[in-house]
């Protein structure tokens, strides 16, 4: 079986709007606004996004947000701490849905 995740596909993300450029422009404007400096720094937002990426187990997101965290000045210790926190949240979610008892 061929692997689902192929790092060379990551740059294709920008092509998601080819079928509806107007909607894609709105999406990317929203995305840019969410990740802009605000009450939280861009580094903090990147770390949160990385933790969520690990929680939902999206290899493309993990790749992209790992790179973004490093670009925003996060270090391995900060990235690891966020990832472990997301694991704890995921474990709590499994417990609340009964998966842990299976």
C-alpha cells in the first residue's frame, strides 16, 4: 500500500482554490488574519496550530506548522511541550467517548 502522505504534495495547498478563486481569496484572507500578530504572537499561534495538527493527526499540517513554528522562533522544547499537551487532550477525548475502555 502506498503511503498517504507525500511531502512533495505540500506546496500544492495553494491550488485548493482553483475551482473557486473568489472563495479561495476569502479563505486565504481569513487565514492570514487569524494567523496575524494580535493578542497572541504569531509564534504562539503557530505552536497552537502545531498542537492541533498533532491532535487531529494531519501529516501535512504537522509538516507545515512545524516549519512555521521554527520560522516564528519556536524551539524544540516549546514545540514538544505543545505536542505533549495535545496528546493529553486527545487522550482525554478518547476517555470521554469510551475509546479507552475498548
